[in-house]
């Protein structure tokens, strides 16, 4: 806790310089400065305060979980808990406290009275200004700078040129009826029309290192032509910032078919799933799926078309959990016209 609640946990310091001990938090002076009902109201709105400062939370059982705002949190380790979700904490940071402790932890205040003012301002709560007292409580909260959001990922000019050249190489070879296009179509089991459809848009097909690659708006993924190769794919530049062909999802798109890899997506294109205009086929780069993509599927009917092997089933369950609360309906593809 930021403020120990008893003498045993309070640090042994000399208060001769006019500083007030932690026990002042429980004194009548303190209670007269801020009414208990006002403080309890603000404590109960901890989630609103965190949301106002950019902390996104998702429910997991009885807790709310999210990425910690104070360190580079790959897997959400920040939690809000308690009977009324009035407590929060981050285990890696060693922090636990209520909304007022969170204000100090985030660096928005340096003592309890300032924290009360900060929380009240953020939540729009009126705090009576009677019995103003000017004193400073010792600040034991770690003073960390607020972590700024990472700048958006972009490719440098040289890498953008690689993506452009790969797209141009495929388009030129396709228009010229080059033999390499027929070889690719044969190896994947598709006809030229399927390759043409898959090559359209900001996500499409390219040629690099004399073979097929999948072009993303911010990346280029090369496919190894040797089926038995140890490494089937490698990223030449960049990465996937969204599923492949995600730009084809429009406001009037009813159903999104999400496949495990780009070639499976092309197979669905070949089957004619997009012919009536109500559905769009997109691909996750393998079994990986970012939580940041969930907002792209809001209000859509999502059919997860992953392999039925153990990794595919595990990924399907994981994606269904991520999309819960975003997608209107989530189904798992059985491999035919029915779903489960």
C-alpha cells in the first residue's frame, strides 16, 4: 500500500520537520477535510478513472485485466479486483492500492490531498472546499514517468520499395502469362483466377527470391516452395498489423471467415464464399492473433476456419476468447458447410 494503516508498517522516520505521520489518514482532521461519503464514491469509480487515463480493461472471471500503463506489458498483468472493483495492482511493478494510490503511482499527484483533487477533477466529482488544511504527507509512491504510447509502426523507404517491387513483379508476371505463375498455381492447387483475386488490394501477392510471397500493407512474408522445409515462411520486411485482406471488410460485411494462413484464405476465395458480397475471407498469419485486432471484428459474424489439430483447436479457443464481447457471433468451421 502507498499509505500503511498502522504503526507497525509505517517507516521509522523523524517527524520533527513539520511532516505529518501516516496515521493522519485516520485522524478527525483528515476526515473533516474530505467527507467519507465523497471518498467512498470516488473509490467505487476506480475503473472510470483508469479508463480516463487510457487503461483498457477486459473481464476475466471476477477481475478486470489489462496492460499495465507503467511498463512494457506484453501479457496483461494489471488487475482490478475487490467486491466493487475498488482495488487495483500490478504484480511485476509491486503496486497495489485504491484510486488515490493509483493517482500517485501514475505520477499525477504526490500526496493524498493532491490525489483526491486529481481523482475528483478526472471524474467530475464535487469535493467540498471547507476546512482546507495545508500539509504534506510523505510520498512513498515510486515516481515513474508516465509511459508514452509507442509510435505507429511504419516501414522505411527501402522496405516500402521491397514491398512495392514484389507486388509489381507478381503483377507483371501474371499479365505476361509467365511460367512462374502457373508453377505457383499448380503447387498451391489453385487456378489463375484465384491468384488474380488474391493479388488485389493493399494485401495481396508478390514475387521475391523467385517465389510467391504474401504482401501486407506493412510487411512482406515469403513462402518457401519446398513443402518439407524446416522453415516454411519468413518475413522479408515488416510484420502483420492486421489480418491479411482485412481491408476488404466493409461496414455492410455480414460474415468474416478467418483462416489459419493465407493459402487457406485463398482456398475459400476459390470456393466462391465471397461471390454474394456478404462475406469476406481474411487470414491470420498462422495461429497467432493479436488482441489489438479484436476491434476490427466488432458487430460481425466470425467463422474461425483453423485446422482441427491440437494447435489449431487451441488457437480457435484463444481467438474466440479474444473476440468475445466484440463479434456479434463466433463460430468454428468444421470443414464443410456446417458449423459448430
